[in-house]
C-alpha cells in the first residue's frame, strides 16, 4: 500500500458476544473495574448507515471498556441485519474488528484497500464529526478492520 495504516493509530478491539451482560461482568472482574454501562444503539438504515451497500437498520447492545490508549468495545446484536449479527452467526463470540484512526488519509486508504481486493462496503457509518468503515478482511488478515478518520 502506498498509504499504510499508521500502527500508532490503533484505537479499538471490537468483540461480538451473544450475552453482553455476562461478558461485561466477566471483563470487569478480569480487569478489576466497575461493570461498564450497557446501552442500546439504533443504527437507522439511510445514507449515513449502510450494511453490504444497502441502507439497513439494526439495534446493538454496546459497552466500552476504556484502556490505556484504546477501547475494548463489546457488541451484542439484538435486531436487524448487521455485520455484527453476520459475524455472530458465522463464528459465535469473537473479535469482529480492530480499529485504526487514520486522520485525513481515510479516503485514500479505503480506495487502496478496495483496489487490493478488500470489500469496503461491509459497513459504512457516518455520524457528526467522523465516520467508520468496516473492511471485510477476515479471510486474509484473520480479522476485519475499522478505518476511522477520527474517534
């Protein structure tokens, strides 16, 4: 790649689980922290959220565990088609993606990944101040990528 992903831009590990309450409790016990808050995120299928190139709505239970310089993000799909439900159905619990903050090189990196044969339409989400693109790379890298301009 002409524009490599900066290794210092590593920001997250996303783990898909079938029971977020149990997973959050077990992570809290392991790390000696309070159980993180669990919330429900509704992703409305429109021009700002697409799964496999189509606007599809879904709901996720989500919690974040802040670490030193990165976050462990737990997701439990609870309704609708999504990359997270697809992963859970195919693999069960596991690491769905690792995330990188790439700044203003986001579009260039996505285009290079697309040219290299990666599916960059797995999930694209846009929200105020940033965006996220889940790159389908588990067959070659063993995990999907999340490319974000900023957190």
